[in-house]
């Protein structure tokens, strides 16, 4: 399958929550390689007739800060190479962190389409705060709540257009 959507971002922004939501309908985790394949989970999903593979990155990174950043950096680089589309997930409740900025720097160099996904927008008033993420210089911001599913349809409508 050639449509590959990678979810990247620092820990705790909600990547796995979105991954689980996207593969929910099929309950189809292609492989669970925990620890073996550098920490990536693959699942299959479908939206409006488009099939795609989803990659959840960075699930079990080691604790030390250095290893941590190096591992995340590696995941982002692999994702850029492997994916056809990248979802760069950030957290509206924390705003931009140094690690977010570091990931954004890699993504700006990528030739692949990048969607900036502002997660944890659980209510409309938080949408205003997402505007800070325009600072990445990566284009449009997609507000979602991975927890409730709000906004994910609008995001996927745009993602499948890149296939
Ligand atoms: P990951 O480390 O990026 O994979 O993040 P997780 O998916 O494990 O989520 C980290 C934490 O954020 C968990 O406690 C989730 O329940 C919470 N979370 C994820 N999505 C949302 C959301 O849309 N809204 C809120 N309020 N919490 C969320
Ligand atoms: Mg995770």
C-alpha cells in the first residue's frame, strides 16, 4: 500500500490516541514490534474510500533526555523517508516547546506534505490558542481532539487529497 500517513511529535501530545482512533474501525494493527522496529506501530485505515497505512511513532522511548531526543529525531527522519504524508502533532494545552521547534526544523526540510495538527482542542475556545502554531511556518493548522474525534474528519478530508 503506497499511502502512508506518519504521526510524529514529542511524547504526550496524543499521537497514540489519534492512531488508535484512526485504526478503530478495522482494529487492524499490521504489526506490533514493540522495541524491535525502533518503536513504530503500523495500522491500516480508510477514509472516504481511500485506504492508507498509519504509523504511530515514538511509543517506548528511553527515559534519559539525550536518548529521548535522539530517538525522537530518528523517528522523525524515518517518518519523513517512509511516509507519503506527515501529521505533525502538537498540544494546544502546552503551546510550542523546544522539542516541537526541533521537530519542526526537520519537517521544514521535508519535501513531503506536512499537516500541523493541534491536538487537545476539546472545546471551541481553545482554537484561538492554536494560532501560535503558525509560528512553525508549516502552513495551515488543523484543530482536533483525538480524544473525542472532533476535527479528525476535516483533517482526513485534506490528507486523502494528497494521495
Ligand atoms: P503520545 O505520547 O503522543 O502517544 O500521547 P498519548 O496518545 O499517549 O496521549 C497522552 C495523554 O494525552 C493521554 O493521557 C491522553 O489521554 C491525552 N490525550 C490525548 N488526546 C487528547 C485530547 O484530544 N484531549 C485531551 N484532553 N487529552 C488527550
Ligand atoms: Mg504514544
